C-alpha cells in the first residue's frame, strides 16, 4: 500500500520569486493537506546531507550551492498515494519537458532551479520528513 505522506521543499528561487502562496494553493487544490510547514535556511553541510544520494552525480555541487543559497519552505503533505500523486503535480525536473499545469512548468527557472522538491519514494519521504521536522512539530496521527 502506498504511503500517505510526502515531503516538499519550495526551493530558494521560487521563494525569492514569491511563489510560495501560489504553490501551496495548487498543492491544496490537488487534495493534499499541509500538516507541517517551516522556513529554513540550510547550511552547505545540511544540503549535502539532505541530497546525499546524489553526491556522485555531476550536478551535486551546483545543487548544494543552490539549496544553501537562500531560504526554503519545507512542508509535510498528507494524502493517499502521496508520493506518486505529488510527483505528478510537480512535473518533470526539466520544466521544458514538464506537462502544462504542473508546478515546475509554471514556476521553475531551469532544470537546476526547478522550483520544488518532492520525495521520490515512501522511504525517502520518511527520511526527509524527519530531516526537517521533530516529533514535536509533526505527529504521525495527523
């Protein structure tokens, strides 16, 4: 059975371009409940830790630099089939290949500055939710 939560991060470019409200509106209209949210300025080391699975990829240094360049807005979202449904809502990593109406098509600046992060599996969602939120800030029963 698919999980009921996922993590998203509105990335520094979209935060700087003042797209937080529009993005959250799309998320809620798609049937997700926002059950935890915070603004965070990740250090370079925190960004490296968060994206550790990409450390061998050529884009890793640029990704870490970008993600630590300004505040992000992290949120835990709840909905049946959360990960898969959210991946559909955000669209392809490359906004030029993203479907019309997806978050990345509407708000991304480029493939490397693609506006939003979404967990890619239920296991990643669990790890990522706990990366940003303590049990005091998020309870599984929500």
